[in-house]
C-alpha cells in the first residue's frame, strides 16, 4: 500500500444490466465492493437481446477474473464445445477460406447471450433494479455523483458506470462529442431451431463451423452458425444453481443478413419480426437453398433489426469518477466477434482497477483514468478491425469481393451441395 493514497470503499452505480454491466457487478461483489445495477427494462428477459456470442480468449479470461468459480463452471456447462471452423464462402456455399480453431481448454466457446446473462445474474438478484432508465448524471461535491432516472427518482454513488449500450443516455454527460457514427449498413438476425421434425437442419460438415457467405451483390452477406449447448441450460441450472431463473435454451442456428442503407426498414410495420423475416427471404433469393431454408424455418417472433455503427475515439472525459464500458463507448460492427469480448474485457479491467483503489494502491480517479488509457488502446484497435472487415466482406468494394470469391483455388469445392 502506498502512503499517498487513501483506501476508499466506494459505492458504485452501474447503468445497464447487459453482459458488461453484470460482469462488472460480479467482479466488484467478488472484491467486496458495494455495487447496484439499474436497468431500463422492466425485467431480465422481456425482450430478445441477440443470440449466440463467440467468447474468445480475452472474453474467457475476463469471465474467469470476474466470476466466482461456481459461476464459471455454470457458464462453461451451458457453453458450446471448444474449437471448430469458420468458412468464408460464395453465395452458393463454396469455400473460399477455411479457418481452424483448436479445442484449447481456455480457448473460445460459443455462448448464448441470454443464458450467459442468466449466469451473470446469479447472486445479483437483490442488486439489480428494473424499470430504472438512466437519463442524467451530475456531480455533488468532490466525491459523489447523482444518477437520475426517467421515473424522476435518483441515487447517489461515488462512482457511476454507463453500461447502457450504443444508445447510452449517459454518454454525453461523461464523454462529450463521442457519438457513434452510422455506417449506412445494418442487419437482420434470426434464430432457427437446430432440430426440426426429427432432423438436423444443418449438414454434419457444418456441425462446428460458422459460415460467412458473400453475395454477388455488393453489400450483401449471410452469416450462420449453430449454438449447441454442452448441457441443456435448464439442467445445468438445476444442478449448479437450483432455484435460479434461466432463460429457455434449445439448440439453434443463429443467422444474419446484411442490409444496405436503402434497405433498412424505417417504420414499425416494416420492422416487426414477421416482416423482417420476409425481407430476409427476399434478399437471400440468390443464395444456396440451405440459406433460404434457414430463413423460412426460423422462429416466427425471433427476427431482430440492427444498424451498424462505429464508435469514435474518446476526447475529454468530463467527470473523473464516472466512465463507460461496452457499446456505450466503443460501438463496432458485428464482424470478427469483437464487440461482446471487448465489453467483457472492459468489465474485468475496470473492476480490478476499482478494487485496487479500495485496497489503497491508487486513488479512485487514478483507477478510472488508468482504465481509460488501457481500454482505448485495445478497444479501438478492435473497432478499426471490425470496421475494416465489414467494408472488405460486406461493403461496396467490387474488386475486393471479386478477389475473395474468384481467386481462391478452393472455390470448386462445395461446402454443401445443392441437394443438402
């Protein structure tokens, strides 16, 4: 312990109970720090918030650092198998590039967002407050902040963290002039049950493979991969966290198709799940029959619309005892599986920094500024990588698209035949 810093036991308020906010809360509780989480939604599972996420080595390390061992065991029990493949193909599912991922014990795993959120909520039930949409933040004195909510209530805390996503209401209070930039692209996501009428909807060759199929039209791409739980989530929770709430979980195929700016629905009728699925079917008309079957057999109410944005590098942080994590600070397109992993990494890093301040090793202000310095370095490297990948694989560059799909010697080898 240094003599220049006074150990402090801060109260931490987190706005947003997504993966990053809950992971941070778990990390702080594990360190014995008072933390409360405020979520705008009226309950934990009132709306879909995406489907499968690839948790890479950085995300896995963040979870291990943040969760008690019992919850890490639960997370792994409900994850997919380690290892697998990723294929870049043309629209007829003929291989251009195939990447192999070894089945390392600490390597990446497929996880379902809602199930992982169920895991992260275990033990936090009394600390998560629903129906609390954060709308404002202001300092009170030197060591305290007031967090205000849409219902005209407020709370005081010595540290406030905005984990309220890409549309963060706190961002302009904490980090002015850093609104995400719209890329002019978007996507429709859907979910299709893996087993239908007693048969698997994917051929065995794709059992452990993700696929990004590049369309013939610039700006068009279709992604799909399966989420196969190592153990049914309900069984894993009954065994490892009895009595705790868990979202429903059956094996499924997650898919998504990119949209150009003039194709993105602009009103509610065009953006309801049924209309989105029909739009996806029309846009995928030139793809392999398997792609079209995945869309037509999808869950009727599961289609989601999202627009792709790119976060801007932070300038001046306005309040030294507040910060942002996840999409609230570094939004990025969903290419390369960087977004969720970077958010988990933020949570673990910030939690460790605040814990160091509680131990008297550094001040709260130094803990947060140190987090800013390190987070910007790795997070915006991921932002740049994701943005470049989006433009390369699904943007308007005809030459790059032609090069990928026509110069590979493997393209004569079909991943899936037209009959499959």
